[in-house]
C-alpha cells in the first residue's frame, strides 16, 4: 500500500490511497498522519479530502486505524471521493463504530471539496 498526504490551502489535508492497505501500511499511515493531527484542535479540526480513486482493500489493521482516528475530536469533516462499493461499506462501518456523522461520500472531487469548505 502507498498513500500520500499533502496539506492544501484552506487547511485541507489531501489523503490519497494507492492500492491495498495492510498492517505495514497502517503503521506507516499512523506515522505520517500523526504530525498533521497534532497541529489540529477540537476547535479547529482537520478537514480531510480523501482520494480513493486508486485505493484498494483495507485490512483489519487499517480499519482499526480509521476508527481510532475518527473518534478523535481533532478530525473534522472527511470527504471521500472515488470510493467503490467496498470503500463505502467500510466507511459506513467506521461511522457506526465511532458514533460520528462527519464522513460523506462523493462521486467527484469538486463535490467533495465543496462540502468540506461549506
């Protein structure tokens, strides 16, 4: 698995997944993501634009990471675009697990970005 993180204007963190994610990928995601999360606060949470157009399947280790991150009040809105059915099901699972409603799925990047900045 590979991922890319890039802080964009308006405080939006762009997260791009490339391929499947396994345990090692989950560990690397935590290491790479944590510095961005450490700069956020509950009053000024991190906005995430998640590009899943090239993403694959996520192992159980990664699903736990997603849930742990989403429980954190420093995570604000998460807009996911390009996810296949598997990704949408996984996202719904994480929302139910965390009790939050901060994640939305979009067909296009433009729609995802518009929701984040609204």
